[in-house]
C-alpha cells in the first residue's frame, strides 16, 4: 500500500509543475524584500525588511529599520508592528480571527507596499508514522516520516509542512514541503516526507494551513532553486509595488515522533 502511495505522489509531483513568471532576477537597483508572517499558534506578527539588488545573490542584504509597519484586521482596525532591531519588527498578543483576510502594510522612503493573506483554521494532524527505506533514488537508507491527516471535504486546502530534527528546524524555503488537496479532497492522507532520519532521531512536524498565493510562492522558489523552471525568475509575490518576499498568515497543528 505504501509503495502505491509513493508512486502516486511521484506522478503528482511530475504533473503539478506551475509556470514561473519571467522577471529579471538581477535588478541593478536595490529592491525592498519583505518577509512577513502572522502565526495564529503564538498570536505574533513578525516582519523582516531588507534591501537587496539580487534576491538570490550572495551579498548580505541591508536591513531596513526605519519603515512604518501596520497590520489591519477584518474589522478595519489598524495595529502598529514596532521595530525590535536590525530590520526585524514584531507584534505580540495579536489575537487571530480565522477565515478572514489580514492586510500588512509597509511604508519606507515614501513608498507604500501592501499584502493580503487569508488566515484559515488549522487542520488537525493524525499521529505521525515512519517507515524504513533501503534507498530512494540512489540516496542512503533511512527512515521517512509519514504525514497523516483527514482533509476537510469541500474546502480548497493548501498546506506547508515544516520539519524539526533533534531541535534543529528545517526552516528555509528549500526545506519546506507543500501539499494541496486537488486529488485528495475529503480523503484520509498518508504521505511520506523524504527527509530521511536515523534511529533515535526526534522529529517534530508543524502542519500549516496557508493561503494559495503563499503556496504558489513557495513552489515557485523551489522550482527556481531546483532548476525546474524554464527561466530563472522572481517568484510571484503577494506584495504590491514590486516588493519581493511574501506575507504568510497561517494556523498550524503539530505532531512529534521518535524513530525507534
């Protein structure tokens, strides 16, 4: 059964590539990059702002600590997100309202940038499981953790999966897994995540319910970095005014397992 699931996932992976918008990555002038998030898990808004001439370049971006950052809720109430230092802004105890749209605004050097994101309710995880694989496409043997959940029927869902191994979180976009329910709406899903682990490893999994625009953004970056796009391109951001980055409002459920 697990082999059939794995074959199905491989087929889906090859058939679900999305077109990447062709935009020049090597901008000559500095471009603002805004990475914003609103986690319903800890009721915190976090924003990182920088200036960069090449989004995928090796030069250290310059932090922006003089922007005005605000978030607007479903009732039109505006709250300030204060600077905490070195281009980082944070607002704690910001109580979430699910299935509503939040707007994050940034003003810097007379320019305004805005992004909207819908906050969806979390989908509960079923207990995690794992299975030993002697090899996978030529890789070393190891244990793959299975993501297990019941997808809500009749709702278009998009997910982001973040793994933590022995207290080290794999929290860069190339390490993220994504999932949609185009072929699994209303079904029980059991999916292997092929980051392989060893005996005695502790794995924590955060299962985020995300907006489709964020889902598309993550997939486009992964396709570009992995060389799977026809032409290198900036991913399609949900920010206005040509800002790079994205704003992700999300809820999450969590699970943990030890390989034994």
